[in-house]
């Protein structure tokens, strides 16, 4: 196996991939518990920089 770094532009060709700054905002209509779960998932995937609460 080998690792080949990709340029940021290359990620746009991956179906369903988006960068943290492209993530849709959490809907305001969600209950607070659901919004917190979504924020925890964002932190796990994107790190604190992709979190709404960061």
C-alpha cells in the first residue's frame, strides 16, 4: 500500500465529500438533545474547528 497526498481540489470529485466549512448548519428546529448529538458527531469527524460550539 502507498499513500499519495491529494490537493484540496481533488476531494471535490469524491461523491458525498465536503470540507468542514461546507457542512450544512444544524437546523434550528431540532430539539436541543439532537442538536448536541450532531455537534458531538461534527467534533468527532471535523475536530473542534468544525464544531458550532467551538
